[in-house]
C-alpha cells in the first residue's frame, strides 16, 4: 500500500512566520504535488515536482516555495505566512507515467 | 483557459436513494478520474476512465466517459451512510508530470 504522510494534521501559526509543511512518501514515486483545498474552490495545485531538485509552478504558486532534496520528501514553505493562507494543504505522490495520485491526510493550517 | 464545471455542489439524500453527479469541461481529455474524500482524510481514487464512451463499474459506483471527451458522470446506487463525503472529478490529458485540475466537488450528505 502506498503511504503518504504529512508532518502535522493541525498547525496554528502567526502572520509573518515562516512555515514548513513536510510530506513523505514510501513508494519511490517520481512525482509529488502540493494542493490547497478551500470550501467552494475544490483542490488547487500550488507546486509539483517531477524529480529530485526539480520543481514546477502550479496554478497558485504566489506566496509559496518548495524543496525536494530527496526523492521521498517534498516540502512546502510559506516564507511569510498571511491570513489568506489559512487552508487545508494536501500532499500527493504519483509514479511517473501513471495517472493515479495518492494523497496524504492533509494539514489544516490556521494563520492568526 | 480551461473551464471545469462539477454539479451539483451538494446533495442531501435519504439512505437508499441513487445519486448522480457530473462534470463538464471546455477542453477534451484522454482520462477522467473520480476521487472521494471522506471527512478528515485526503482524496482516494474511486474510478479511472480511459476511453470515450467507456462505462465502468466499481460495486455500487458507475462512471462514464462522455463521447465528446469533455464530460463524465458518476452514479452511486442505493446509497449507504459510508458514501458520505466529497466527490471530485479530475480530467487528465496524461503523459506528463503535471498535477490534476479538480472539479469543485460534490458534497454528499445522507440523512438516515
């Protein structure tokens, strides 16, 4: 079974703080993704990575950056958290050349 | 840009009723995926459709890939309480490392 884990289920941060969200997958998948989920807007792609040290912007990359130093780990970074980044953040991974993405349980981030 | 419409946004039904939801897009796709997200969890793939006109079943779930390749529907027959969740369509062109574009979701609520 594919397992995608996220470092925290719930996180509360203050405006201006630097925030790290970590994601780890155990199936040697090449592709990894970060989405945010907001009511009425569905899931929106922030960044993705198709290999180690490679990254591509998704649909809403502003205010975020990512890091992929190892194949199994994909980090989402909020350089200076703002209240409009309060959301559910979902990480996913996928074996290259396939369609199925496997999601982690999500991190609910609140920025005060 | 591509437009993806999923409807209905939410459904309040009685246990035992059948459910139908659909997605339409302004673009043509090679693959339609349907995901389900249960409360507090990440989305999980339910059904994948790869051919226009294809009708695929998975237990009480049936999904179809529209002939025009611009739409898909998902039916659930004889709903049970564990069907509660948010259902997302995710059309995909395939072949690359890109992330998915998700519909805004159909929130299914079952009244006992």
